[in-house]
C-alpha cells in the first residue's frame, strides 16, 4: 500500500494531451498528481467518484475577476486558474503582492497593461494596479489621444518593467482607444516579440462596422504577427466580430496557414459586457453595431436604458458602470449558429471574459460566502465553461467531450508555456502535473447563470482541487481553502 494525501477513486480520467480516457484512480501528493492507476493506495481523503469525469481544471486566459468572492464562483464552474491578460494591470508587482497577502482560491496571474500604461504616460492618470482605474477612466479622451515619441518610450519602459517583474504578456485594449496610431500597436507587439511573451488584444473596430477605422481590427492583429513575429492572441473573437465572424476567421486562418502565431478565444454568449463609457457605446455610434439604447442593461440598477438622453447621462455620471450589451439573440437558431462559429474554429480556446461582481447597496467583505444575493455580473462569469461543455461537448455537441476539454484546459495552458514553465504542469492529468483537477458529472453538468440571475453557480461540478487542496467538495465551496498560487513568467 502506498500512501498519498488524497485519492479520487473510480472516475473516468481524461487527459487531453496523451489521449488517456480510462476508468482509473488518481492519487495526489504534495500538490501534484502522484500516480494514475488502479494499484493499492491509501489516503486520508478518499473520494469515490464513480460515474464522474476526472480531468484537468479549466484555465481561463481572460478573466477580470480578481477577488476571493468572484474566484469562488469561477471555481464552481471548474476553473482552477484565471488570468487577467486582456486588460492586464500596471504595475504588476503590487497586484501580485496584494493577491498573495490576501490569499486567493484559484491560481492567478497578470499581463502588463498597455491601456493603463497609456493612461499614466499620456493621460496623466495615477495608477493603483487594478482594472478599476481603467474603468474609471474608460471614457476620458486624454489617454486616447496621440502620444509624443517621449511618451511612447515611457510607455514601453513601463511595460518592459512589468515584463521584468514576471508579467505573463501584454494586454492591449486597443478597441477602447480607436484614435491610437497603428504604428504604436506595432511598437508594442515588437516589444512583446523581443521579450518572447504573447499579447492579448481587444481588437479595434472592424472595417464593416466603422468604415473610417484607422485599420481593420482583424487585419491589425495579423499584420502585427507577420511583421514582428509576436504571438498575437485575439481576445473574444465572437464579441468584436459579431456577424462578420466568417470574414475574421478567414483572416486569422490565412495568417495561421502562412506561419504567423495568431491564436483565438471565444465565449458562448450572445451578449457582451463592459463599462458604459466605452467609446463604441456613444449614442451616435450605437447604430454601427445595430444597437439601440434598449439593447443596454445598466448593471448597478438592472435598468434597461430607455433613451439616448439617459445613456448620455449614465455615461457622464458613471463611465465605468458595467452594462450588458445584447448583440445576438441566444434563443434564435441563426444567431446561436453565429455565436458558436468562433468556438468551433480549429484550436480556439474557451475563455470567459468574466466580469467583476457589481453590488447593489453595501459591498460585502470578499470572504463572505455564500455569495450575498445583491451581486450582479454577466452570466459568463459563473457559467462559461459548463455552458461550453453543454453546447460543444455533450450530447451531439459539435466538438465532442475530449476536444472541448482540450480547449478548456490544455490549449490555454499551452498559449503561455513558452515563457511560463509552470504552465507545462497545468492543463494535464499525468504524474508530476499540478493537482488542479475538476471532477464533474457528464450527465448533469450545465450552466445555470442567466441574465436575470447572473451569479447562479453551475450544476454538476462535484469536486475541484487546486494545488492538491479541495476547494469545492460535493458541489460546495470549502470556505477555509485559499490554495491559489501566483503564476509568473520566468526571466530570460
Ligand atoms: Zn474585451
């Protein structure tokens, strides 16, 4: 008898890397998977998981959730690692320090933030190492204007300092600053290429949406990959492409075929969410995306925006206030087809774009659990991965179970592993891998969060281990568990 810390007994173990798919025991010791097999083992924690899938915990490369409460909600969707990469933070060091001091339930990490670096160097904004600063200044024209050569070199210096501090890449919210010179985007991509890290872009407007855009959003990303050699990751391709998704996927597919390193992600929802002060939500610009004010729901009050005047007022009073944007009708088969196209694209990863919880009334302590009923978010925060399993991987889903799991764990880990050796131990179920494990019931796994009830946890997620520690046991959060660890890039 060999003794371990914990054993998951009798589950169907799926490892998307090796192709392992067999009923087996999984033994965990000191935070790692120690053994997979059916030999005699003992452990103080011995869980019978017969009838369940045992696989690698989900790795989310697009999450704006950084507090304990929101991360617990993510864990109930099977997420064991979640990174703030598209927005990023600047400076990264205090963000890592704060998370380590407070403790986090799941693994975390940050990219350097081009937008925040620009807010500081061009817009004169004081930074506090959080995305809140971005939201508060989202509508301020000062940071979106042209930059002098001196400002650009200051901006690049800031990003370089963050990369030296272990930032996982560079987040580029260029879609929020449509007037920025495309040459600046290329400079940042060149910096990333030199450092060997990926960039994560919220694309600029597509030419079909804004014919006067300085450069087509999709072409800008693939051009940067071709000209600089950088790994360009195309964030939420679904929500910036909308009904032009086929043209955008064609652009990306051709770039990939030509040898450029362009990767993509998508989330399985028809509505977006961002700060109501975003440039593309100006009343006069809504028709570009076929929207009217009534397609917007202001999260802090749940109010459907009635008129252009009301939209102007909300943008002025609370530019960072979160708003749901109804782009596609999830109940319409034609729109659902549009929604799924970016998810079934070869090698696209599932990523949530999870949003911070918005509270009506008093903001509770982040350790409060169960979640008080006064929180609102986008349902993608609570349900992305279970919904992906339901729509893509179970029943007659277009990808099947193993391929869907690969896009939820292994593929996202691989996006980062060149410069982040720790990611080579994630997204896998094999001896020596980190014991970040999700155990779920394939018959009942499904998302339950809706636009009306946005923080309802997913169903069917039975156990979640992070670094070998039980964070979710029998479908419930273990409130004493804060096993999340920082993930940082290694120095070159
Ligand atoms: Zn975005």
